[in-house]
C-alpha cells in the first residue's frame, strides 16, 4: 500500500539548510564547552518574542532542531502517520510540565553557585543537557515515525502557541502574522499534496477560513505546502494581503465549478499506460464546459482526494472524455487504473481552468504539447477547425509509440488547410519518418512573434518552451501554459 505522506524538500533558505549545525554544536560541543549552552537563552527569547506576532513562524524558518530533523533525518525516516495521542493537548501539557520542572529545578540548583567561576559553565550545561535530550529523543522519533514528531509536543512550540494566543488578544498579530493563504478556494484541486508534504501533518486544503487563510495554531509557516502546490495558488500573507489577493484573483473558468455525480460509460486503452475514460453525467444530467478546461476525479474518500485531468473531447453536454496516463508509483493514477471499471459511479468536480481557453480574437495561434499534454488540444483543435481559425500544433514525444491521437489530428489537418500538425520525436525508431528532436527544435528558426501560444506538458517542457519563445522575441504575456 502506498504511503500517504511524501518525502520532499523542506529547506528553501540557507538558514533552513544549515541551521542544524547549531544544534550539533550546542548539543555535542557543549559537552566540552558548556557555555555554548548559553546561546539557547537567545533562542528562547527570540522565538518567544516572534511568536507574539507570527505564531510558530520560528519553527518553520529558524529552528535548528527542525532543520536537523528535516535535513538529516527525513531521508531515513519511515515518514509514517503521527499517532493522534502525540498531537493531543494531554501529551503537550504533560511534556511542557515535565520540561519546565526539569529545567527550573536544575536552574535553581545552579543558582547556588551565583558569583563563582563555575556558575556560567553549570548554567550553560543545563541548556546543553536539554538540547542534547531533544536531539536524541526527537531524532529517534523522527526515524521511527516522521521527522517532525517531536514538534507536535515540543515545549518551545507549545510556548509559541500560547504566546501567539496572547498576541492575538493584544492585537499584535493582525499586521504581522503571515499565514498560508489560498488565492481562491475555487482553484484548489483537492489533491491533498499540501497535506501529504506538510512536516506537521496538518490539512490545509480542507480547512481554509472564510478569509482564505489556514488558521491552524500548529502551522509552522515552513513554505513546504506552497512550494509543492501543483496549482500554485498558495502564498504566505497577512490578512490584509490575503483580502487584496482574493479580490484581484481571476476566477474566470472556475466560477462554474460544481459537484457532479457521473458513471463510467467506457474505457479505451490509447497506449499501454494511457486510458481514455468516457463519463456520463448523472447529477446534474447536463454540464457545460469549454475546450481547454479540466475536471477533478475523486480517488479517495478518507481523506477526500481528487486528481485533475484535461478534457479530451465532449460529444455532448451529457458526457465528457478524460485521458489518464499511469505514472509508476503515482498515488492517484494507480488507483484509477486498478480500481475504476465500466459502470462504476464516480464523483467529479468542475469544470475548471482558464489557462488554455483560446482567445478567439487572436490572428495567429500556436499550440505546443508534450506527451500526455496533448489531451486538452483535442477539443481545442476541433473547435478551432470548426471556427475556421488558422493555427499550428507542435507535438513532441520521446518515442513514436507515445504519440496519442495521431489519427485524429492527421485527419483534422486534411480537413482544414488552415491547420498544420507537426510531430517531433526525441528518440525515433528506424521506421519513423518525420521531425526528430525536441519541441524546442521545432520552434527554432521560425518567427513566432505576434502569435498567441498555448503550452501543455511536463513542467520542464513548459519551462523550456517558454524560454525558447521569449528568447525569440515572443512576449511572456502571449504565452499561456498548463503543466500536465
């Protein structure tokens, strides 16, 4: 069974990458130089002060132990689900009480040495001992469960949450507190990737407030969910910034999103790892959508999880065709390939998307697809031919066997003299006759200025095409892209 939680990069700044050195210096270097432990006083003061304004921002930005767990322990961790009792208020209260008792009792004992030379060494060692204990205990938990297990009941984390609550009451947080913010809930794919990559195992995508912010006290603002969001709709912003972003967000193509009950009417294998699913709408029985949009398919109920797939054709407003490529190890596509059968009822949400909605006023149109990214261009090309628009389609794949919908586009090119279909293969067979190389090779040597360009493919392919076109003088504003 595939694990829900994913291992991914959690360090996006130099501090996050190397702060763990501070932990090892104090925890182990302090055994020989106890006064190193006095540096912890500065840490405690800083995180307490910051938490009044920003909650657990320190944990996700500066914490040296967090850096240690995320950088050194994550590769070897089981990365399993954290037991609920370790997240409970009881566990937090018990650990905080024990920690405070242990720390204060040691400080009281050391205070008897005030005014003597050994005092500072002994005081420093109190903090060294504490740092070493957290390093060992947190490290063990990090390996057998998940790296940030200790952080669920970390005394300093609990102190930050308490101070944050105080800061809220004093009105200190509103202007300074930056939270995970979604530009528009309508744009969320409900893919759960924010939850699957969250070091604290929180669930942002189902818990945004009416102000489009994630108001979880345990959120450490580490940016991991932001970096991993496939829709790129998450940011870290204050309440006023979130309000302004929400007001400025273009919801065109997302404003008709709705929950849909559908039934699998047919499944066609387009390739060994690609299937086209025909879905018949049940409730509502009719759904209007546009070429270039996509639907979400629910793949799991608990936790609720969807995957986004482009529309490969319509036929009527009573059904839709969606194409799915099986990704080895993919959490969603393997479920769809293994479990979805003809006659089965499925839940959809949609239609969504505006990146590939063609500007019908454009005089010159270029479509660029890579691999499974050809899918949305099936209905788009069909619509453009019907409207007698002039356009070109460049389609790149790795091998000839990966070419999809070849007969459809070839027939469309015969039907319309205004449509040019260009295939390009990176690793052609001896029998293949046609252009060889990458889509960027097919783009070179031609003048694309004045074209409206629509790109769909893998992220590296989209980036390469965008770079190639802008270097040829195409305005970035004329390039519209969506990653497949």
